C-alpha cells in the first residue's frame, strides 16, 4: 500500500511538472505529427517492393515508428534526473521514508503516460492515411509501447544515477540505443536483411516487440509472436525496474 | 541520563577510485545529547559532509556503526528517516515548483494527509516568513529565501533531530543572521541540531558543543569555552614596519613563546601570560632595531584551537 501511495505521490509531482509546461505538451503532440507528415509519404513506394510484408505501408511502418518513439523518448529521461541530482532534489527525497521503488516508478509512470499519449495521437492521426487496426489491437500495441518505454526509462534512470553527468550519459545512451533500434527492424523490416544481421537481431529483445506490434497491426492478434513479444518485454521491464530501484537506494550525489 | 541522540563508534568511510583508496572518515566517535546544537567543524574535504551523509542514511558506512534517534544505523535506516530532518548543501527544491507545493509534497512523503500537509506548509511559511514568495517557483527566490525554504523542508515532520550541512555557506550577512535565529528557535523548541560549518564564528556563536574534524579524524571535542581554554595562555599579535619574518625570527625562540606563526601580515605569539610577555617582546624588538606598528593581546579563538590541533590555520584551508 505504501508503495502504491508513494508511487502516486511521486507521479503527481512529476506529472504536475510536465503539464504545467505547455511547451513540452505541445512538442509531445507535434512529434508524432512530424513523423506522419514528413516520413510517411516516403513509405508508399517502398511498400510496393518485393519482400515487403503484407498489410500496406502504414500497417507496417506505424508499429515500428511507435516502438521507436517509445525507445527514443524514454532514452532521454536521465537528463532531467541528472539536473535533479545536482540540485540536491534526489538526496532530499532519499532522506524521507519514501519507497525507493516509488522514486523510480512514479517518475517513470509520468514518462510512460506521456509516451503512450503520443502513441495514441500518432495512431489516430494515421487512420485517415489508411492505417487500419482493431481497437483491441490498439490496446495491445499501447501496452507494448508502455513496456518498451518503462524498460528504457528504468535503464535510463539507472545509467543516470551511475554516471551522474550529462557528458557521460548522452554518449552511453545514444550509442547503445541506436544499434538496438537499427537491429530491431523498426525502420525497415528485417526480411530485407542478410542472414548475419538477422542472427544478431534475434538476440535483440526490441525486435520481438516490433514483431509483436506488426502482427497486431496485421490483424494477427492471436499470433504467437504477440504473446512472445509482450512476455519478453514484461520480464525485462521487471528486471530493469528492480535494478533502477536499487540504484535509487544507493545513489551517491 | 537519557540516551544520546547520536552515538557513533569508529564510523569509517572509504572511497575507492581506480587503484587508490581514500579514507574520507577514519574512525569517528561522537556523542550528541538531546536538545543541543552540535557543531561539526573542519576545512573542506575533512570528512564533515561524508560523516553527515552516513548519519542521515544516505551513504552506507565502510566500517563502525552508529545509533541515531534511538535506532541502529545499519539495520533500522527506515525508522531513522522518520525521525530526522536533513538540509543538504544544495538544498533540494526544484526550480520549477513553488515553495508551498514543495512543502506540501514533502509533508505527504512523511505520510501526512493532504489536509495535514497543507496546514503544516502554511505554518512553516509563516514561521519562516516566506509569505511573499511561497506561491512563486523557487527558481525566483533569493539565496536567503531559498535557504529558509530548505530548512522548512527539513522541518515538515517536526523531527527530533535536524541535520544542517553548511547552512550559511554563500549567504549574505543578513540572511546568515536569520538562519542563526532559526537554528536558535529550533533549539528553544527542544530540537537537536547537528550542523557542519567551516566558519569559526558560526560554531562559536551558535553551538553548545563542537567537534573539530581533520583528515577524517576528530581532533578535538568540547564546548567552545573548553576548547579555547585548552589552548592555554594568551595570544599576542603584532606587526612591525618592514618584513614581519624578521620579527618572527627574533621572537620565536624565546622561552616564554610557546608557539608562533605569521598570519595576514601579522606575527602571532602564543604565550602563557600576556602581561609578562609584552614588556619582554617590546624590549627584544627595540634591541633588534625593529619598529613596532601595532601590538595587541587577546584570548585564544577557535582558529587558535584549530591551529593547535592540526598545525594549520582553518582560515587558510577554508579559503
């Protein structure tokens, strides 16, 4: 109960910070819009290529875009934490009896909610362009995105608590998230890839999330890849949250 | 006799970096009694903040143990957290959030209901005279306002023991005096205050008892008066027309001079009895053809205590 209450309190603090800043809210809506306007028109001709999965351009690319959104938006969360470490905020919170898991979960919940909201906007905006998806599918995909975002945010916060400086955080996070993204088939389906790339992709957990999201958008909700993707992400997320909470408990700064 | 609020036994902290091991705190034994203002004095890097961070459960000790507010530091950190307040050097309020919101949030973290946290916040705002800025984001606060808010955050749950890490560093004299007043008011209400400082006058004016730490070890402990009395005798300070070193050379080997040094362009001599030493000093300077510009006699200060214990002047190392 204390964990829930504390998580709610911490979430309230950071969600309040988010919505009191209209610039961030506007940017959050703008970002998916830019993807659709500036990137989606490129897809149409590609979808006609041989080896491209079934389902039409939008049904193949939107799931990838969503996973990418989840990964990249959550990868940057550590920057705000580092600023707070410097201002003594984290230290002040750690001296209170607040649950250390709540310190992580409360703020990550804020990140997850804003990313899920952006994803929903992106899905709705893509509908007039020709995206077709079952409402249940939308729920499953949003859950996948939420897991991806929570996993990434938990790792981001953990790394931020370890390195404690933007100068170290930025290169670590961005040089590691780029190959993870490229090897997940987010941008182009791995059906195009040579065998050695596909082998590496097979050990990349994110590729299972992408595969699951694509299956959902291809009206194959009961496909085994869906439950596989969700399970893999769920297990990793639990591990990452556990690790992140430990990092909050030990943080020295 | 009641149980002390803080009692440490051989508290140690080692920081490892690559191959080197640094002993930041090298076996500290401290006792702080209920209701006192305890000053932890030492130059930067002496181990003050590290000790404080261990006592506030922020940093696990490498060795030794402590009881804080009646609970064991190693096994009962949660109970300790409920009973102590902590105001770190950086403060810890968010620039984007108003002071009132921060106080309410802090109260909620200590388990208060929204209503209770809100009324406690209003109480603290009045007590710390933050009415004018309570509803602005803390990024707009002056140094003194921000520090008073930080103290308020540490007092939200009315802790029996409050830790203040260098509470007046970087404040203007007026804000500094107000922080001192606040600390005295907490003391009057029965709160035990543990503060670190590298200002000697602060420790002297504010603290019931002081411990001096240097290189991770306690080098002296007692009331300011006791510590000053331990540096027996008087201090004669003088300056001559010309190179002060010459006066030091002439005087330092005299049997009545126990210690001597140069500081801020003046010669300081520690003597047993000032009134006996003065005429002798004047004769010696005269005999060496040195012309005296100023001479004064005073009781030892805490800086003299520090010098005696560590061989260095606190003013030099703190600067």
